[in-house]
C-alpha cells in the first residue's frame, strides 16, 4: 500500500470512528429501583432492582432461592436494606465468568455496599436448619452499557423436572454462554441425571464443556465437567441447589443435552 492510499484509509477510518455516535460511557444509577422482585428466585434483567423476599414474614428452614441477575451497566452496587436473616442463614453474591463461578460475597451488613462488575450475577439465599425471616436488598448498575452474554438460561424450581438444550432442538451455537439453576422451592436433595449428551469432544473438555456446580458449604463447587457423548454419573445436590454452565468455543457444534432431576 503506497503512502497516499494509507493516508486516505486512515482518514476514512478516522471519519467513520468520529461519526459513530458514542454510547454514554457514564450512565448514572437510577434514583429508585425500576423493578420490584418479591419471589423466591427469578431472572432479573434491569438497570436496577429491589429484591425483597418475605420481609417481615417467615421463610421455611433449608430454603434455597437463586436469582440470576443481568444488569444493564458495567458497575453494580448491592445494598442490603433490611434483613431478618439469622447467623446460620446467608445471602450470597457471585458472578458467572468464563472461568466458572466467582467466589461468594456474603451480604450480611445493613447499608454496606458490595460492588461487582460482571455481566451475569447470581444471588443465592441459603436458609439454615431453622425457619427465618426475610430481607430486602437493592441493586443499582451504572457506567457503560453492556449487552447480555447469556445465550440461554433457566431457573428450575419445581420438585422435579427435565430440561433440553437447545430448547427447540437443532444444534447449539458457537460462543454459547448458558446458565441453568436448579433450586426446588420445596427444600430437598435433587439428583441430576443427564440422559442425552452430544457435545464437541476434546481430551480436556476445553471446547464445549458442560460443567456442574454443587451448592456446598455456602459456595458453588465444581463437581463435574464433561463433553463428547458419554453420559456422566449422576450428581446429588445435597444442600438443595446447583448450577449447570454451558460455554462453547467458536467452532463445531452438536445437538446439546437433556437432563432430569428429582
Ligand atoms: C416498588 O415498590 C415500592 C414500595 O412498595 C413502590 O414505591 C415502587 O413504586 C415500586 N416500584 C415499581 C417499579 O413498581
Ligand atoms: C453506598 O453507596 C451509596 C451510593 O454511592 C452512598 O450514598 C452510601 O453512602 C454508601 N454507603 C456506605 C456505607 O458506604
Ligand atoms: C419431561 O417433562 C415432561 C413434562 O414436564 C414430561 O411430560 C416428560 O415425560 C418428561 N420426560 C422425561 C424423560 O422425564
Ligand atoms: C472423545 O475424545 C477422547 C480423547 O480425545 C477419546 O478417548 C474418546 O473416545 C472420544 N469420545 C467420543 C465419544 O468420541
């Protein structure tokens, strides 16, 4: 490329770059939460939200609730507004990252800000072996807008069920980032069994792995990782909740998987 055409190319790229409207890099927090959530668990996709569960009411022993949160902006601030939870209970915040699930942060101090900067957050309520009382927290996001990186998600709260991915059959996609939570609203110890597995196969299961995380000792512990077409051994979520993560690379897809739990 001669110097003149290089100059023209650079000038053209500069013009394109400056003509493109820039998103507001510094969106402030909403003054008030724009969404109110009052259920045990849920999918919350918003710039801010109030999550209030049984505040002033009672929650049964051993209850698990999982909220998957998809904040609109890069920075997130969580603030516990009110809580009747006991020392043996816990409200934990973590995030889905490409490497897995980040360590849990416990939300136990009223008014304290816990800040995060992830695209997908996971809030888990873990009640001890005694009935307890509810809580209210708020989250606000601010800064640059961020698109969802979640290609699929589900929150399974029935006592038993089954699930197929992709939901409508066919092949899963390249660059999937899917997250499925199992947290029956009637406390139990569900056993997860895969009945069909068709994934890209590589020796270390680095390309299109399914990973199972067991809620254990107040954190999500990875207990299985598999690929190819071999059905993995079953997993019992003895502490009442678990996550399934499915991340795929940029090449080769297959028909996915199906599991049951009860
Ligand atoms: C959420 O609930 C609060 C208190 O009940 C109420 O003031 C507020 O308007 C509600 N917000 C939305 C978005 O519904
Ligand atoms: C939490 O953050 C809010 C908003 O930035 C601020 O007004 C408040 O003082 C902070 N609270 C604490 C305990 O730092
Ligand atoms: C999956 O669940 C549906 C209804 O939810 C049920 O009809 C079907 O029999 C289940 N399949 C298996 C293999 O358990
Ligand atoms: C998957 O790959 C491993 C090692 O590369 C191989 O031993 C195994 O037979 C393969 N399984 C299938 C189902 O292709």
